[in-house]
């Protein structure tokens, strides 16, 4: 609570949802249920309500009966579950293409397949396609974000441990009603930053179960 990440995530949820609707990107406000599986997870729901409330994010603990009104196929041995009503999904491929077209229309250059090499003085970076001057530099390099940060003298005590997560597509008869229409997660573990295996879906209705959590030997082993 109170972090830049928390504030940006909350605003991003609102802005990105509005952007998808306005630009006709496939989008669904599915909501999310966090279902406790044991006494510890049941107790931990209070922690996430506290965090969500401090971050000004809509969330509440609801009765299982109310949860079944939202998602009839949800199951739980406890009488309460956590509900996040503003959780949504979008077609990421269409979203990226829509953003790219908007940037191109604004005469903004996108360099693809371009490798970042290092930083030079006077707000300049070096890539394998030449030097680029910048006013603002945003490091969102995924599994290479730590190596990029270190060229700026940041994050020297941190290194990314690359992992891979795989989802299982749960294929059903497309003419039949979807098995789930709401995202269903376990209550996240407090001691590790991993949401746990969960049910989610694509905007076309394909259900997915996962992910697994497997350390890999190098950053691009996926």
C-alpha cells in the first residue's frame, strides 16, 4: 500500500479497461474469486481485504451463496470467498496491434528486434541498430530488466531467477455453455509472490488451468 506500483496498477485497470471498450478490443469484465483451500488461506483473506482497501481497490468478502450467483460452478468448503469485481480480461494480441497502430498514426517509431547494449552519458543508449537519445527512459525489459537497470547503476544487489509457467487449455464443446465465466484463484500465499494455479479464460471462451512454476537454466528457455 502507498507504493507507486499500487497507484499505477489501480489507475491502469481503469484506463486500460476504458481503452479496450473505446477501441473495440475484445474485452470482458469477468471479476475474480479467491477461494480458500485451507484454514490459513481462509484467515489470509482478511490481509488482502486490508491491502485492497488501503490501495482503494474495490474488493470484499462475500458469502459462498453470493459467489455461486456470480459463478455457479465455483466450489469451496468454507462459507466465505474473496471477490474482486473490477478484474477483467482482454485479447492481448489485438490490444498490442491497436496500440501499435495508434503510435504509428502519431508518427512514433517502434524499433522491433532491437537489442539494448548499454547506456552512455548525456541521456543516450546504445543498441545494435545505433544510438538513441532520450528524455525519459522506461525499463520494461522483462527478464532482462535487471541487466538493463545495472547499466544505470540500479538494482546491483538483485538478479532475476527466470522461471517458466505453462497453462493447460481446457477444451470443451463450443456450443455448450462455458464451464466458468469468472476467474477463479486460490488465496495467494503470503510467503512467496506466486498467485497459485488458477482457472482463467481467453476472450473467445477457451478455459485455461495453470500455470506451473518451473525454474529454467537461462532467460530465454521458453
